């Protein structure tokens, strides 16, 4: 192999190694993991937003049901007998 070819390979190897060390020192080596985490969180947020309206409806219906039961129990007494 010629001298210029070796120098080119050596230069590329040094850049790769130094680049890897710099990336590690500043945390850039974790960017791929961070990107995957951000993508996962974006999906979760989108899914949560899609569920928000149906869940609000369920909570509203449950609150109405509980209010009706409490009103009924206050009319009938704790033992469930009407007029007690």
C-alpha cells in the first residue's frame, strides 16, 4: 500500500476515534437512544390525547351514577328501605 493510502486510512481512523470520544464526552453517543425515547413518548402522548375524550365521558357518567346512588340512599336510608 502506498504512503498516501496509509495516511488517508490513518487520518480516517483518528477522526473516527476522536469523534467517538468527543461524542461520548458530550453525550452525543446517546442521541440514538434519546431519539427512540422521544419517538416513543410522542406515540404515548398521541394515544393519551385520543383517549382523553372517551375517558372524560366515562368519568362524567360515573359521577352521575354515583350522585344518583347517593341521592337514592339519602331518600331510603342506609339499609335500602324506602321511607326509613
